[in-house]
C-alpha cells in the first residue's frame, strides 16, 4: 500500500477520529537524558555540542549525525549513530511521563479514542523510554518502521493506517518544528506544545483532554 497524504477539509476541534502523539518532549520528559547523551556523543565524535543541540530536536539520530558531521561516510554515520543510541538505551534515570500524559492516555482509553505513538526514536529506545515513564503504547510507529523520518509524513500516515482512520481526521500532538511539519504533511490537525506554532496552541497535555468529545462510558 502506498501511503499518500489526502487533501480533505480538516475536522473541527473535538471531532477527531484518532490522536497521534509524539514521544520525546510530548508524552515523555526525556530532556535531560537527550541533552546528556548528545553532549557526550559530541565529545566522542569531535562535534560542537551547541551545534548538535540546535538541530537534534525531532530528528532521527542518523539525521542529526549527518547534519553535524557531514564529512562522515556512510559506514561512519552508521557507527556514530549506533554509538549514540547504545548510550541512550541505558540512560533512563530521569526519564519520566510528561505532565498530563497518564491522564490523557486514560481519557483516550475511557472514551474509546484510537491513539498511537509516532516517534523519531527507534523501537528499542521508544520501548525503553515509554517503559521508564510507565506509559502504555498499544500502537507504536518508531523510526525503524518507516523509510523516512520526520518531517516526512510517513510515520503519521502509517499510524492512521494501522488504526483504520483517515489521517485528515486525526489530531497530531507535537513539540518540534519537524514534527509539526510531518503532521501537517499527513493532512492532520496539529497541536503544538512548548510554544511550537501549529494549528492549535496548547500549553500542556491537559489541554488536549478538552479536545476529546466522546462521552466516557461505564
């Protein structure tokens, strides 16, 4: 099946067929771990830590490596990416659920609203961080399940396909420019956290709860 963004009218707030959530910075507070791992990697691989931190948000690891070390050949890019990920897999000490995440996921389950996690992390890292944060993930679309990472819309299109919903009827929740671009390219309505410009401005995940219109059924 070829996944292509559809061009349809967007639903009004409260009429979303599914909610598609980014992981890092959205569902999971992993800021300290992410910064720590990239600073450590930059020291090992001769990159400017400030330059790494300026471009890593929302991007898959290999994309960040290519941006800050364009001189590396494909074999070294792969080695540098593996080196970074191997440190991230085990650095989970301060990875916790973002404020409002457990409550939002409970609401989605209680209202029978389909939802998925779409992340630039690979499967192992996504499972490790979601597990450390104590969050479920019934549908997970990680970086290694798609050909292109964000800002390409493939991850969100694939998540909508897994859930059996039209991507243009979905709400995407993101905290990075590349994530917002991916959601919009998929045709979804996008809510931007952390002041990220998007279709809907939200301060925290608690604001997303107000966008779920279905009544809780006992």
